[in-house]
C-alpha cells in the first residue's frame, strides 16, 4: 500500500518516473504475497486516483500542444503576410 500511496503522491506532483518506479516495485511485491479482498479494493481505489491524475496531465499536455500549434500557425501567417516566404526560418529566442 505504501508504494501505491507513493505512486499517487508522485502522480499528483507530475513525477512520472517515480510513478513508474513505485508501480514496478509494487508489482514485484504483490507477486510475492497474497492480498485480502479489502486490501485489493483499497489498491484499486488508489489506482483510479492515479489514473485520474494521468488523465488530467494528458489533457493539460494536449491543450498545450493545441496552443503551440495555433501559435505556430499564427506566426506562419504573420511571416507570409509580411512578405517572407514560408520556407524561411525565423528563430525566436526566449530567455527564462
């Protein structure tokens, strides 16, 4: 159960490598023991919370990709309207 809690906390924090590590370790641990029905249900419930966090992250990434595509399209339109060829590359540098 501690590994699943760790995976849930990691998912909420967006630490996907840690989520994977927790689930890998949990898989090995569960293979070596038997769970009663209540413990299995508790793990499944936490798994659903991890899944929900993954879906939220995926939706966020999808929205960012959509926004990036719109910005790219807008920049291309600006270049074309200012007389630059679409094939000319313009690099924009952003300092953090």
